[in-house]
């Protein structure tokens, strides 16, 4: 869990843990040593108290002064261990071994025999046996000390009695652990803010570097390089250097990408220009043929009118196409009529004648046509010219326009090599601007997508002989949805 | 070894010199041939006594303060209170007053008879013992009466509770002072009345003060104690632990309250002023405040007749040595 935390927390926590563990370990060791020496210290303390009582108790025993003996014992017993808990006590005994006074008169009753009898479960030696200092230890670790008090002429005038229960020798772990706890608390109080500051200082360059890395791709690499910290630490310096190198490479890559984008834009503009030129160029051959026809046979009114109508519709188609390229222009278009199919066939005949291609057509009109004439004429012309080229010398092309209540379909068959639907889709997605044929197919596809129609190639098995390729283009026949509304782009 | 009769201690910053005056009983001197060394000792003693007397006289002439001895008849270990009281008395008398407290009546009597004290507040029993050498200055009024009682007290939680004097056999009894009426004399009479002598007790001891008697019984050092009823009541009034842990087992008849005395024929005019100042304390708000702290209601004019019962009691136990 610790490694997941930020350095600002890791470092103070680590410091506190280290110090606390050190304090606890030292305290445990010290407590063990202290516990071992505690008994000896207690025995020494008791011995000092006895020495004091021997000196101070001598005149009191001589005067048989119980009250002053009691006050002496009451004050002196405070030096014994755990007296307040009743775990140690002292008394002055007279020469016969009776209590003159005790620090705890209830347990050491004045006037009662002490030596030679059981006192608090311990059999004490008789007065005659206690003519020298005696130390009695019980099984549970308790201790009783008896020391005679002698007069100046070496006669025993009384005894000092001191008793320490086993519980008084038990180590007071709470008291011993208190310094450790206080030390740990002080360490926490001091080291937490200190460690937090230290951690923040240490983590600042790392945070700056991380922040810099996080902004890569969203901010200017040159500006990000300025945010990288200047550090002396070799590891951090290595990281910062790597990030700086990454930023430099990113900047170079972005410059390259910018250049590529500009080139792509230029290429796109070129492709669009080529496509527009292509779309304008397509009807031009037919229009030139019509003007030639008008020049040669324009005397007849029918021929003249028919040629003029053809030229007008062809020019109108070019006008509509060029207007459509202007985003702000609102293009008004008429609905397609069966004559448009005738016009397109007429416009393509010149090209077909050049390649000796035979063009046939059929109209299967089961419903009125409600599709934009310019779009559909352009598609039909594109596909027809493509089919003528694909059919090759002496080939055959057959165009069929069919309508029903839902859609208007234009299907074009041609001889030559088979053009599968997969190949068509690849051609559409490849966006190969170098292929002049590709522009016509791409525009047909775009029209189909834009107007909710479709543009597919029929599989070879479904194509009637002698044709090898069949392309189908359709748009929804808007009659079905809104008969009153003129078709508009 | 000669008995210690008196001691004069001279305190300086670093050392304490003690001049001890010994005296030998007259029969001892009469029965043995006087030796040269003894004569020299007596001569030296006489000389020292004369020097001490002259020194005391010199001090008196130099507007010496009136020295008043206090004993265990009151709870006299309250320094701030004694200062206020001495200031009060000094202002009323026109002479500074100084309180001198000692643990035992004998110490105070020794100081008084050696002219190191001008007055003393002692028990009725030492008064009747030395009545021929003492004059009464005033008698305190406890609950508006110059009388008090002696109590026999025991511990509250004593399983073998003491209900009377006859229960003291083989028990530890604490006396207050060998010259105390309530703390010794009354007990002697009562024990005699129930057929007990001191040897019937497991042990007896003097606690050197009424308050110490209460503490000895409360701590279990003694199973019973003889105490001045006024002191025990005052301790209880002041909510002292020793009084709270003890109970009164027996109350005596009424005896004359410990009086304020001076040496008879002492012509010091300040003594008369002291008696008047004490008797006029109830008329003064400050005096009333001091009396309240003492748990007294006033001081009465001297009346030696009220001490007759104590004298009779002492005579009954053969303790009237004068």
C-alpha cells in the first residue's frame, strides 16, 4: 500500500515508522534490561530504607514512642516500592519482637507478636534467631527483611521489619512503555510535518515532470520543455532529459505532420479541381457534337430545336454542377424526365462512336420520376462514359432506367472485363486521385450516399450474356414521400 | 543521670546551641555528701540561670513581645491564622504578641516557669497541678460555656467495635499527653472505674496531641483514643479525614475548658491587657472571625472554682502531685 502513496505521504510515514520502530525496539530492550535489574534496585532501596529506620528508630525504641515511630514509618515507607498499592510495608519491633508501630497498622498491628509467628503467611524467625540481618524470600518472589537495632553497648533493643510483596517486583510495563510512547508521539509530531515538507520538496521535480508528460500532445512542446525542472539528481536528470528528447521528437513529428497535412490539402484541392473538370468535360463532347449537327443540319426547324434544347440542357447541367460547388449557393434543380436519358445517350454517342461501341437503352417507367435531374444525369453520363471505355473497341453497352414507387434505378451493362463489387468498393475507398476513371465512380458513390441511395456492382453470375460488368445506381423516388414538394438540393 | 529540667536553644543560621539546665532533687543532694564537682556544677547552673533571667529582664524592658505558649488544646498548626491572631492581640494590647507552639504541655510549662513565655494556653489538669504558681487570665467559651467534654473514640469500621471503657482490655489505646485532662486523666479515672489498669491494655502510647490521637485511631495504630471533645468536634467541623474515620464511643462529664494562664505574681501589665483583649474579642468583628476559626464563642473572666472537678478527678486517681 505504501508504494502507491505519493512521496509527500510516503516520506513522513516512512520516517515516523522508522523512528517509532527504533524507539519501540530500544524501549523493549531497555525495558528487558530494566526488568532484570529492577529487583536488585528494589532490594537496594529497601536496604537503604532499613538503614534509615535503624538510625532513626533507635531513640524511638529507647523511649518506647509508638506515635513518633509511626510517623517515621509512615513517611519512610513512601520510599518503599508500591507502598501506595499496599505491596510493601515496614515496622519497628520491640526487643521481644512485637510491633511497636507499622506503616500499615491494619496489617502490622501495634503490640502484636511479629517474630516467631506467621505474618502475612510468612513464618518469621524468633527474636533470638534474628540477631543478625535476615532476608527471607517466598516462593512467589516476595521478600521480608529483618534487621536488629542495637544500643551503644551492642544490646538488641528492637528490630526493623520490611516486607515487599512479589507484585512489587513485577515490571511495570505501562510505566516503562510510557517514555517510548511519548518518544514515538514526539517523533510523529516533529517528523510528520518535516517529512511532508521534505517529501513535497523531493516530489516537486517528479510532479513537474509528470505534469509535463501528461500535457504532451495537448500543449506546445517548446513551452512544455520550459516546464521541465532543472535538477542535479542524476536519476531525475536522466528522466527529465528523456522527456526533453521526447518533446523534441514530438515537435519534429508535429512539424512533419503539418507539412504532410498541407500537402494533403493541396492534393485534395487538386483532386477536387480534377473532378470538377471531369464533370464539366463529360457533357462537352456531346455539346460539341450537337453544335456540329446544328451547323450542318440547323436549317431544319426540328433538328435545330432539338440541338438547341440539347445544348441548353447540357449547359444547364454544367451550370448546376459548378453552382453546387459554391457552399453558399442555393441550387434549384428540376425533376428528371425520360428525355434526360435520351440526352445522356445522345451526349455519349460521340464517345461511343470513337470506340465503335454499340449503345442500347431501355426505359421501364412504372412511376413518375422525382429525383434531381442534374445529379441523375451526371451519374448516368459518368457511368455511360465509363462503360463505353470499359467495353473497349467494338464493345456493347446497355443502359436501363427503371422507376417504381420507391426508387429510380439506372443499371448499366457493358462487355469487357468483369468489374466486381469488391473492386468497386476498393476503388471507392482507395481514393486514388491518379485514376481518371475513379473520379466518376467516386462522385456516383458520393451522390448515392448523400441522397440515400445505393451504388453497387452486380456479381458475374447474375449478369446476362454477353455483358461482363453491371453497375447499378439508385436513388429513392421521392414521390412516395412528398409528391407536392419539388426536388431540390 | 540528672533529669532534664529545662533547655534553652539558641538558633543561628548555621548552628544550634542548646543550654541544658539540670537539677537534682533535694533529697538526692541531702542524702549524699556534696562533692566538689557537684558544687561546681550547681554553681555553674546557678550562674547560667541568673544570666538567663537577666537576659529575659533586658528583653522585657525593650518592649519585648508578649510570648504566648500554645499546646494541643487547639489546632495550632495554622500559621496564617496564628499570624492574624497575634496581630489582632498586639493591636489591642499595644504590645506585640508572639505565639510559641510546643508539642507537649510539659514543654510549655517548662518555658513558662523559666520565664521564656509570658502566658500559655494549657489544659485544666496542669493548671490544677500548678495552681499555686499560676494565675488565670481567661477561660475560652465553647458553645457559650467554659466547659468541654473528654471523648473516647474508635474507628468507624472496627469489626470488634469498642462500645465503652470495659472493651479496652487487650486493645491499643492512644492518649494525648500525660498532662492532659481529657487525653489522659479522665481515661485513668474511667479505666479505674471499670477495673482496668494500664497493664490490661495490649499497649498504650502518647500521641503528643489530640489531633494525633484521632489520626492514630483512624489509621488503626490504636483501636481507641482519649481526645479533647472540643478538638474532635472542631476537626469534624473542618471535615478532617481523621475525624470522619472515627466515632465517639463515650463522652465524659463537663470539665472546665483549658484556660489561658500566666505565672502568678507576674507584674507584666501586658498580661492584664491580654486577658481583656481575649474577653473583648466577641465585640470586635475581627475578633469574632478569629473566634469562629477557633470554633469558640468567646473568652470568660477567670473563675478558679470551675476547675475543682478536675482537681477532684486528679485526686481520685492519685495524680494530684502538688
